[in-house]
C-alpha cells in the first residue's frame, strides 16, 4: 500500500541520508594545517599580470589599458601574448614571508624551476629567508606537475604536493600574497619607467626586503 509523504518527511529523510540540497551545496570542509618551522612548507603560484613588456626596447614595461585589451578585442591580446608578464609568488607558511619574481613567456616548468632556485639561494641584505623547503604545495596545473618540476624536487628532497583541482582555498596564503602585491607593489609601476624585466625584478627585490623586514 502506498502512502504519500509530506514535504517535511521527505526533507528529513534526505537529511538523514546526507542528500538534502543544502548539504550537497555546502562547501567542502577544510582543516587548518600548521607548519612546524620556517622552510617546512612553501606555497607557490603563478599569476598572469596586467603588465606586458615590449621587447623592442622603445617603451619598456607597459600597463595594459582596459579599453584596448579585453575579451572583445582578442587580436590585441594575441599581439602581445609572448610579451605578457607573469609573476611567481612563493610564501613560507610558518613565517608569512613572501617572494615574488617576474618572468615573461608563459607559466612553464622551466620558469617555475628557475624562480624556485632563485628563491632558495641566499640573496643577502634584508631578504633573509632562503634554503630548501621540506614541502612544496601548489595547484595541479600542468607546469607545476611537469617532469622538470618533479625531477628537481626529487633531487632536492622536496615533497611536492598538488592540491585537488578547483580548490584554490588550499593555497590561500599564496593567493593572499598576490592580492598584497597587486595593492602594494604593482600600482606604483604606473608612475615610473621600467625598461627591462631585470629592472622590474630589481624593484620587486627592494619591495620584498621592505615588506618582509
């Protein structure tokens, strides 16, 4: 014999089985992870900047004009694609230290390894933190999990951990570092000429030393 159920009864049954729409739409639970000491856990991420560098040397570094570069003008974006500037941000989970370095071209295993090597080297001055991290935490992008990246980390004894796809919250500290750089460092680049990538990274090094002091 069939007895129709009320909406309340159906709702209670769905909750009991963990199938209620509110339960299915809830964000995944997360756990705060504590690092043991500086250089225990580093997070790294790459970001495509609104900066581009004209390699002809006449104008140097430019800031992309939103009136010229947007989705409805793809030809303008394609024209400067190889000159776009990427930034790599690294954070030390225990101390909150930030390392930023700019590259051109694309997000790649080669660029990631180059930046990571530079970050690990002793640089002197106020830019104090250096050394090899125990754990490198990053997103699962193809450049981050490329053979070059894996081989370098294996050689240095770094445990390479990629978080699950579509879970940027897992590397929230380095995402916050990008936000800080966009607010504290990059706005000032609009008001001074920067003629090369080397000059841009020299300015980034000065900013790092001041911020991390």
